[in-house]
């Protein structure tokens, strides 16, 4: 992209009061952004309000600094800007009411050169969920992401703590075709920073095997309102959205609603009726989301099962027969049966088993070390299922 062209795109993005829908009308009327800024006030007012037209006639004070910063950022071969008029712009985003004007991309160079984000959008599945999932929720996200990635899908999520991070990690662990993006992380900040900071290493791994994408200019800090807004990109890039765990107030439900409005499939994994993290999924199921227990369920609903079969060992199905319990002692099996799959405290286990607390703690520690039980905040324990 030439200097003047980039400057015009950034100016359009930075002009106060001119959002994506208005910018799209201006581009439809006048073509390239350079032509927008050549128009008279009257010509601009045919597309936007007088206030917006007047703002477009004034160069934003931050433009020069933003242009220099963006040019320096683009020096790296693993970075790219994708504009609304770019042939590699994902069609799924173009169909939205307010498609991002610019997409900042960082990822594996072959993916950027070959329109990897467009391809990922055509063959991608969003996996989202709670920032504070149960141990089983994290494992479900990893299993489903890995299985679906190995079936050929790119896994799209938001780099948030909890289910998002587990989904990215599952996709990165998959044995799959490296010519397509393993996973796409849609973030709510500028790409010159990582939020949460604890995910810097994860973001670097995603950029190595997939793509990190943002609609926000460089230097944009983590602003609360930007994260729900970016969810429309997560759903818009995907063939469907799978919600692993979500409370009733979870932002994941926003992504699911947007997916439904965009004509995409919505999937949900059911959970315990006692777990707050399951209530959002159960609400989606009541509203018509597809209940899924295995990766095959997702592929079947997307009409991909015949083309992309998943082996039972990598299906994402949680089957107790394959979780290694046959190697446990009788006492351990009895404790797992008493624990069930709902989070439970030590006092409740004492009442249910009749064992003393010291014995239970010894057995729970043993099961935790063997990967059958997870310790949760608040002194709770949860049995884990693994496929």
C-alpha cells in the first residue's frame, strides 16, 4: 500500500464521529478514501450528516503520528493491513452491517500472502466461553478445538482467559495441514500490545501458526466496550459458533446472538444443572442452539462429516470407558462415583461417602495427581472426563 493511500485509510478510520457504516457509504459513493477527502461539503452531506461532513474536512491531529507508527509496524514481513476494498477481505465480514474498515493482521507470512484470513473465515469455527470455566470446561474446549482442527477447520476465538485460551491451545496442539491457519485470535486492542498480558507467549504461538487480527488502530488500549464489539468479527469469520461454558451474563452469549443474526449455526455443550457456567449454554439450547456432545455432531450439522471424518479417539467425545479409570483401585472408583461430575466440597463428600475428611483428602490428592480430579477455588473438587 502506498504512503498516500495508507494515510487516507487511516484518516477515514480516525475521523471522529464517522463509524464503519458511514465510512462504507462514503466509499460506495466516491471509491477510494483519497477521493472522499477531495469532495465538497455538499457532496459529503449527500452521504453523511453535516457534522460528519465537517469532521471529514479536518485532518485528525493524531494522523501523522498514527501513520508513522503504522508504517514502522508494517516493516515486519509477518504483518499486514487488509482494507475493506482488499480482494482478501473475508466475505463473511463484508455481509455484516458494520464491517471493519481496516483489519490489522499478524501471522505466518505464507498465510498473509495467500489470504489466510479469508480462507480461515470460509473454513472456520468459533469456540468461545467463560473466562472462569470449570476444569472440565477447559478440557472440553481443548478437546473439541483439537478434534475440529484435525478435521480441517480453523479455530477462531478471542484470546481471552479461560475457554478462549484453551480453544487456541487445542488448535495449536492439533496435527493438521499447516497451509491453513491453525487458529485465529480476534483481539480488542491494537496489535502492538497483548491483553491479557499473561497471554503474550500464547499470542506469539498463534502468530507463528495462525493469525492475530484486530480492527483497532495501533496503540488502542484494552477498553471494556471494544471486547463485545469485536465479537461480531469472531462470529462473522466463522461457519458457526460453539459455546463451551457460559454464565447468563457472559459475553459469549453476545457472540452466539450475533452468529444467529448473521445466519450462522450456534452450538452449545450442555452441563450440570447446578453449575452457573452451564446456564448460558442451557439458555441457548432452549432458544434453538444445537446440542453437541462430540466433534462429529458439529461436523454433521455443518455437512462436513463425510468429507472430514474424525476418529473416535479424537472426536471430543467424553467417554468414561476411555478415561483410564480401569487402572484405579476400588476405593478410588468408589470415590469418583460419589463425586459425580458436579463440583463438590469436602463436607458434602464426607456426608455422601461416610468417610472421614483425612481419608478423603488423601484419595482426592491421589486422583488429582493422576488427572481424574481437579481442585477448584473455594475448596471444591470436580471429576474430569477425558476422551
